[in-house]
C-alpha cells in the first residue's frame, strides 16, 4: 500500500534523508581533501588513523542514505542518486584505459572529484591500484543497481494526485 504523499511519517523520513545526505556530502568533501593532501605529501608514509576513521564514517553515511531512500520510497531521490552513481561508474570504468593528451588531465580531474576514489583511497594500503579501481567500480555498480531498483519500485507504487487515470475513469456525463 503506497504512502500518501503528505503523510507525516514520510515527511520525517525525507527530512532525515536530507540531513543524512548533507552529512554524506560533508564527509565526502572532508575525506577527499584530507586524502588528496595526504597522497600528494612529499613524505607520504601511509594514511593516518583519522583518514581511515573518516573513510569508514563516509561508508556508514552512504549506507544510511541507502536505507533512508529505500524507507522513504523517494523516486526523485533514487533518480538523482542513480544518475550520480552512473556517472561515477562510467568515469571509474574509463580510468582502466590509458588515455593520452589533454583529455587525460580532464578525465583524471573528473575521476578524483566526482568518484569516491579519494574518499576511499585509504583502501589502497591493502590493495594495488587496479584492485582498488575495481572496488570503486563495483561500489558504483552496486549503488546504481540498488537505486535503479528503488526508482522502479517507487514508480509502480506512486498514485496520481488526481486519482486513478484510465479510459473512462471518473467521467460523468
């Protein structure tokens, strides 16, 4: 049974979803900047424990976003995240190919800024570059499939504000 569009429960869930999204974006930005500085530090000798803790908090906030999108059955939120993870997946897949020239710089910058590569770069302590890129791609693929499933399921459950729509529905002569 679909929830009514203006139900108080759904509104609370959507409010929590927005708050969790903001936390996820904040952790994404903080871990990305922190790990970017750590990787390009001349005396890099590994990631600090704080980087690993922030990375784990990033993953937990991502899981919380997934749970809240599913609980709220928000078609619009699932659609936005589905597009985000599709772009991340394509960029990560492109990183497997050796691209030369000015396009390579643009691709590298896009990969670093738009994919969770820098936020999860602390995993590179235990995996080589190709395995790490595969992990990031797998994360993007799983997230895309999960959000696509929610998007489709929420689309089937939505009821128009004007009631049932069909041939002859609600016509009075």
